[in-house]
C-alpha cells in the first residue's frame, strides 16, 4: 500500500487498537523471582497516545493482548486507553465486541499486531500495520509494515499517520512551540 492509500484509509479511522507484547514493547519480559513481570515501554508511544487523546475529533483506543499483566493495566490507565482486554484468546472477537459497543464498522478501525494471533484482525480492519520484526504471517496480512521494530515507536507512527490524515498533527504540536 502506498502513502496516499494509507492516508486515505487513515481518514476513516475512529478506533486505534493494538497488541501489547511485540508492538508496544520489544516482546521481552523480565520475570523476577517473586513472579513480578517488567516490560519496557517506549515514551514516544506514550506521547503519541497523549496527543491522540487531546484531538478535537477524538479517536478511541484499545489494547488487546493474549497475556495478563498488572503492569499493562497500570500503563493503559496511565495513558488513558479506552479499552483494555487481557488474556484474550480471540482478538478479532474482542475487537468486534468493541466495534459493536462503539457502533463502528471494522473498516473504521486501525490495528497493529505482530504475531499469528493478530493475523485475523490485521486482515479484517480498515488500516493494519505490523512492526518490521513481526512474524512473516503478520507481515503478509498487514496493510503496511513499519520500518520500526516492536517497542520502537510503532504505535506513535500509526498515531501520526491518523492525526496527519485528519489535519490534527500540526495543531497538536502548536502547544510545544516556543
């Protein structure tokens, strides 16, 4: 898909959803002896979510992950993710439930995923992406493959695409100008 096609699809987006491990993180998990898990988050993604939440034409957000983690719950609350679904066996069904609740068509949803569990969603939504280090099946299903690896700002990239397509990016940056 070329840049013009991506921007055209991005104009219709009302919900940005993504996987967590391998997209928002590098997919590595540190587990301490007491069982506590640690994930490393990219601050660029966090800033992207902050900018997205302040847009005049609000885009909803969702994280859908096959694992469960207190740290994910904490981070999602911190950056005000609208929907967090953990321990999810079927990400497509979870996304369909969110779409129904929000009265959205799947074509109005952007999704970022990196592994085989994400493939059905990547094929179903209006705009799909995966990190550069995603598995082959995810790369084949995604509308475009990011030049960034998971945990390297992949969500921020999608947020910028959506905001630029809606003419919201420059307005979001105005408050940061000196």
